[in-house]
C-alpha cells in the first residue's frame, strides 16, 4: 500500500494536501519504502484508539490487538470528510485520489 501511495499521490503534496500515515515502526518503514511523506508514530496506539481503529483481530484462531486498515480524509478545519474502512492495498491510492476529487 505504501508503494502505491508513493507513486500515485506524489504530485499531490503541496500546502493544500498533506498525507500523514500512522505506524509503529516509522523509521524502518519510511526507509524501506523511500516514502516522501510524513509518518506519525503511535506506539501507545492512542491515535488509533481515538479513531476507533485499534481493534481485536484474529489469525489462525489466535486473537490479538492491532490496527484496522482505515483512511480518514480530514479537511483544513480538522473535520473528517471521508472515512474509508477495510481498505484494499491494490486500489486504495486511487480511492483516496477519487475522494480528494483529483
């Protein structure tokens, strides 16, 4: 998903649009994918909890807590104008572009 954002949204970064991605291992992830946008660290998952994306997950019968892939489009006034849940990495960059009207 990070690769598609880097390629598809790179022309969008100017004072009107900003992209901030919240992750736990920011430095490693940013370097691995050579990302040109800000990444915010949320090791205590307080941002994830505030947005309701810190959820119980399950894999192979084992339950654990993790982040549900979601995107929130927030305008300059801080108002959430679009929420995208259960996003698919293959199409998500295009979905964000559509939501931004680009």
